[in-house]
């Protein structure tokens, strides 16, 4: 099968699994991922960095399911973590500590200590206070720590304002002038080894221009550091490369390939630098590999709207409500019949609980199944128990086999965590 997801006889398949037949055996809603798609995305990244001293790191914030983490680790990736919990999961999934970078604007004392004790590749420092704290903890542990300063380049990422991180109005990183001061301070510190530069300008970026501006910025900043007597051995480029959220699995030939096109251009900016190059990619690896499968509960018509009410909701996939983000939604069975303009909504008691608004969609009936595409990143990872809805099951497809990789929650087990 050439594509990880495609229609065969008008029925949607994930690899060699008929999703209508599989859905008869499990409870909806659920997440399902393609092993092939995940590994294909990993290979594209490895190919792009083949001529570099290259360390691709998977950003656990996109999807931390261990079944996917182990796939990515076995493909040769390191890990990018932003919390002590993510570091714990990365280690438990078998990632080499020397291939783990720790980002994040608000690291706690316990998290920094955990990272230093573990012996990770590097801490990405976000502020002067964090630099001092890292030095104090490293001194207490008598263990030197490799560090990169996160520099804010003030580059517009051309993405949603909530996921833009490289402007001076964002909370992340430090200005160029402050960064130079911090590198000088760190170089004179007994317990810090400031060997890297870190930058990350945003997420879901689908244009190469912001990354090319970042290349120019980083090369100029590296020269400024060298003029100050500071030698850099690696650059952490962050991530943020977008995916195609407009994929209906019927028109595969001309779909955009942001990962290959943008990443190659980004990495080519450092091919003559003799530096180790790190990238932090999450959505690019797992985003396109996942579907959220949901069942139609009801159809409802008001004087102004047609509603399709399904059993998946904003607590399962919050991106449409949070960012007004677009996800293509497709029926599991194609029908050449009529189409209608409708809102596809969930059962949560919020008007903001929707998966799509004013969407032209195939006419469906009660108990029909739909798939929300591009749901492999920032889906289950952002899920909640709002309205006391338990988190849902996750499955991984490998050719014609399906494995449960998260059993989902039961309300009885949730209740046990409280003091009654």
C-alpha cells in the first residue's frame, strides 16, 4: 500500500486496516496512528540532515504516547523535553540521555536537578535567573552542565499568535544583547559549558522565509559571539515546521510537503559551518500519522444551522476551539450522495465545543463514522477531563495489525484519585 491512509472501495484504510471494520470492535471516539507514516516522516528528517553532524530530537509535547516514542527512538532520534514529566517519559522510553535537550521557559529546581543528574545533552537556558539557578544546582551536584542560551531573534513566524515564540513580545528567550552577556557570564562559570545556541520561532509554520531569516540571524549572532571570544560547537534550531491539515486522502499527488522542502532549506544554511546541528520536531513527525475517529450521535437543524453532533469533543481535540484551527474531516465511507453545510460539534456543554464550522460535508446519518485528520500531534497530548469525560483509547497500526497503546480512562478510576 503506497499511502498510509487511503480509500479502497470507498472505505477508509489505515495501512491495511479497514477502519469501519475495526471500529466495530472498539469504543468510539479513539485515536489511531500509522506506524508507516510515523517512520516515513522520521526518514525524511534523517535524509535532510544526512550530510551534517546531525541530531534530530522529537518534541514530546506533540504526543508522548510511549508506543510512538519507542518508534521514533528506534529510528535514531533524540528527545526534546519541556518538563520533568516529559524527561521521565523520554528516559523510560529508552532515549539516550546524551540525545535529550531540555527546553522550557519555567524550569523548576527539581526539574533542573533531575536533568543534570541524568546527564542530558544540554539545558536550553531562557533567562538570567535560570542561568544562575542552573549554575548553583550544578555546583551543588559538582557536575558540569552543557548549556545553550535561547536567543529571541524577533522574527515573525507567520503563524497563529498563540504559537508564535520568536518575537520580543513573546515570553521565550532573551534579546541578543542580553544573550551575549549571559554567554560571557556562563563561560566564566566553573559549572557551566555554554557550547550551543538555541532558537525556536514558532509552530505550524508553512513558509520557508521565516526559517531563512533565522539562518541569517544565527550566522550573524555566532560571529558576534566569536568576536567576544566565545566558541560555539552546536546550534539547536528548534522546530515549528507545519503539516498539511487539508488532507482528504483522495487527492494525494499534489499535496504540499512542508517537512522536506522547509527542513532541507533550513539545514542547508549550516552545511559549511562545521557545527553540530540539532532540530526539535514534533508535529512534523506524528501530526500526519494520527486520526481521531468519532461516531455521529445526532443530526440537528435550527433555523440557521445544520449540526452534526459526534461523540468526540473539545476535551479530546482542543485545537479547533483554542486556535480556530482547521482539520480536514472525512467520512469513513464515501457516498456520492448530497453534501451539506454544517457545524460538526461535540457533546461538551460549551458553544466553543466544535471540530468544524460551516463545513461542506457529505450527508451522514446517526451511527456513521468520521475521521478527523492530522490529529497525531497536540490531540491526546492536550486532552482533558472536562465535563468528567475520560480520556480515550489509542491504537497503533502496523500493516494489517492493530495494537492498543493506551487503554483509555474509566470514570471509576478517575474517581479513585479524589478524597471522597
